[in-house]
C-alpha cells in the first residue's frame, strides 16, 4: 500500500469536496477559491498516478484514459499558477474527479488503519 503524503492528508476534505461535486460550475468555483496547498495536492495526485505509485482498477484506468494528456500536463506542472492556467483553458475540470478518486480511497484507508 503506498504511503500518502501529509499535504494530501491535510487537504483531504477539499479533495473529497471537489471530486464529489457534479457541477462543473461549482468545481471551477472551488478551484478558483483553492489555496496554494490545495492546488499542489492535486498536482501531487496526478504525478503519483502517472508514476504508477497507486494501483488503479480497470474502471479507474478507463475513466482516465480519454483524458490522459490532461493528466500528464497536470502531473508535469510545478506551480499552482500553471494548474490554474490548464484548468482555465478547458478540459481539465472533467478529469479532476477521475484523478482524485483513487487517491482519496487510499488516503481514507490509510487514515482508518492508523486509528
């Protein structure tokens, strides 16, 4: 089981909220109001998925496959400003739930095993 970084654990509520939001308009609003740490945690999630540090189910892989180029761009970014520019150009908002779901499950699993 991969270890979840402290920054992802600290921003877990934000990540859950943004991945559960159905409306792209609300998702965009949450991303515009996000702090630097919250945006960096999204980038870290994309980077770790690209590096294969999390085991994805075939369903999760199939959800990410059509948008893999956006995930790669998010994973290569090193600043919140870059993430905002990708999300504003479009295409990035729809990948956020598929990107964050496996990480959220692992984070919750690691928190529950620690308690």
